[in-house]
C-alpha cells in the first residue's frame, strides 16, 4: 500500500471534532435567530433553543415587518443596484482587461497599475469627494449614485482577475480570427465565453460586498424610496429594538438572500477569493 | 494583417475608456478632491482657503480634536491586533484541519464561511441580541459551561466593548484567511511533506519547518488584507453601538470618528474639512501598510523563492 498523508483514524476523528465544534460556533447564532423568528414572544424568552411547535409558531414578526416598513421595495432596490452594478462591472472590466491582455501599447503597464490602486485603497476614503460629485450631478437619493459607486468599486479587482485570465488564452485563437477578417470588437465578443469561469469568480466576489454595504446607502441614498435592504433593516432594527418578534423577523429576511446567493455561487466565490489574492 | 491595422488603433482607447473614465471620476478624483479639501478650511467663516497642513496639526495636537483622534486610533490598533492574534492563527488552524483530507471538508468549509457572507450590520444586530442580558442567551450558555461568573453586558462596559466587537468581527471574517491559507496549503507538493515524513518528522515539525515557510507569502497577503479591512471598518461599530461608538467612545475607531466628524452628531456640527482630514490620515495609514507589504514583505519573499 502506498504511503499517503491521509490522517490516521484517530487524528481524523480529532479533526472532525474540532471542525464540528467550530461549525457550531459559526452557525448557532444564525440558526438561533432564524429559529426564534417563527416563535411567539413568550417562548422566544423561555425556550430559545426549542423548535417552534404548533402552539408557539407565529408569523407576528413578519406581519409587523409587512405593515410598518416597505421591505419589498428595499429588496427590489438592493436587487436593482446589485444587478446593474454587476452588469456594468463585467462589461467595463472585461473590455479593459481585453485591451490590457491583447494589445501591446506604451501605456499598458501603467494603465494596469493605475487601475490596481483601487484594489488596495478603499473607495470609502473618497466619500467626501464622492458626495460632492453626487450633489453636483443631482444624483443624491437616487439608485444611480449607488450603481456608479459600486461599479467603480468593483472595477479594479475585476480588471485584475480578468486580465490575468485572458493572458493565459492561446494567442493563436485571436490571430486566427483576425486572419478570418474579424474586427477587434468581434474578437472581444469571441473571447468572452472563453473566460466564463473568471467571469463567474468576478461576479461572486463583487456581489456580496455590494449587497451588504451600509456606508454608501447611508450617505448617498438614505431617502425612504431608495433604501436598500441592509439600510432598511438597519433603520427598522433601530426603531423596533424592543419588539423581538419583529427584530428577529427582519434579521431573518436580511440573512436569507445572501445565504441563498452564496449556496449558488459558493464554488465561484472560493475561486474568486483565491484568484484575487494569489497575485 | 498588420497592414490592415490603422496606425492609431482606436479600439484600444475604446476598450479602456469606460473603465478608466468611471474609475477616474468616482475613485481617483474624489480621493484627490478629499485630500485637497483636507488642506483647506473656512475657519473664519469665510470662503474656504488653503491652510496647508494646519488641519492635520489641529487633529494631532489640539485637545478638542486630538483626544478623540488618538483614542480612535488606539482602539483601531487594538481592533487590528486582536484580528492578527485570533482571526489569522485560528483561520490557519482551521485550514490545516481541512487540509488533512478527511471527508466532508467541503461541507465544513461552506458552513464556516456563512458568517462571512452576511452583512456586517446584520451580524452586529445578531450579536447585540445574543449578548443582550434581556434575552439572556449568553447567560444560559455560560451557565451550561459552568462559567456563569463571566456573564456581563459585554457590549455595554467600557472595559469589554472593544474586545467583544473585535471578536464578533473575527467570528464573521475568519472564513477569508481560512480559504486563503487552505488554497496555499493545497498547493504544497505532496512529495515535500512525504519526504519529511519518511525522514521521521512529526506533524508539528512538518508544519513549522515545511508548511509554514512555504505559505509565508499568504501570511503576508492575509495580514495586509486584515490591515486594510480593519483600518477601514465602520459598519459593525455603527450597527451595534451607534455613531457615538459607546460606551463613552470606548469602541470608537477611525471609521466612526470620520463619520461623526463629516456628518455631525448631536452637539457637534458637520465639518467636511476635518472629515476629509481624518480620511486623509486613514489613507496614509492604509497606504503605509500596503507599501510595507509590497516593498518589505513581498520582495523578500520573491528573493527566497528564486
């Protein structure tokens, strides 16, 4: 039998125990919130760990939510902002990445470096300036302000990852297309499907920070009609602190969308995070 | 084909323009604008004029500004150190466990990463509820493990608020170092570890002498990402403690101090000039960290590798 470094049975058990213990630490607060959001007030306090039963089950919290805040609107806003930003990030970044990967020109390296500044410098530090621009453009309290900021925020890392990926494609592909008389724009469209895995990774790592952001909605679009889900939840939670049913329901509603997205995109996310960090 | 190509290749600027323009307009220009603003003031109630580094001196040395500034900087440093001491080693430990090739690693990895994808605001509120003595979850849990004496309103005490918030942040963000370390550990060729094992090295020794040196570049990346993330943090404190970062500013960090200064709060009117100054200091701190990483750490790493 060849020697592998598979752990021995005892060590494997120890590893399982340690990992299970950590999973419990990671998940129980989340599960506790979701579980209790379906229970009446009394059993939230008396038996926080019990599953809801026929007697204790209630949707009171969700009803309060429904009647006192426009969570459907907030959700739609978040969806619109996130989806639009992602489309723009992908379109603009893939074009720029294509130019950087495909052509030799004098400013190539410098342009790449210029765009890379934004990978490390958080866009938040320019908030004072961003707010001034948005005021001048009359974009405060519109979803456009958020879309523009998030597109900007996503471009640096997206260009970086896509360029690295496109550089690995064989040159013969684009040369053959050129021989066939394809225009450069056409070649770009031919390349796009070939970098699908990288596009998936970019999508996955750009999506979550946009969906979850509080800072820019708080500053650029705090108006009632432009609140995102996170900002709406934050305001609601502040107002209803003592209504445990409502708070737990709001938290549960805010937890579910990212978890859902995560379960769909887990693989791309893992690849994206490692691709972004491993130069 | 090169004959067909026009001398000035218009498609290159066309491809680059959208990304470069939007990035310049909403990232680089605002940053420069903010830096410029930090060099001006309208102290006498007149139109803003250039004052050099005076705002920075005010921030560092005038009692009214310097006390909260140094307080938030110190708190931010503690916040960062707790991440470095707890989050990254524990993340590495989890990655090492996942690298032992037991079954179900995918499931463990997915579960441990769940908090990382939640909004910081939501995480803040989850823990605020759990630590709230009114609900009593933390008390019953401590009772269960026999440490009920430790039960305190951790977020409400000056002595414990900052550490508690740091640990909540660690709880949330540990998935990232875990993933990065795991990716690095997986890349280590099996033969290296095998050879050491044949030579009689134990697991501990293999880790310290072979695996850790080989993943040092990742240690650097994780550290600089932690640094940037921590010195730019805001949401967790704002969601759990409010803009005043209580109790009595015990959990105030640069992000919350910046927010309060720029937008004003209760007694203090909004001050865009000092706000921009604080953002300027944050920029310098973050750039210093990034430059130390690139020139100090990564270069040395490359020399080792080749």
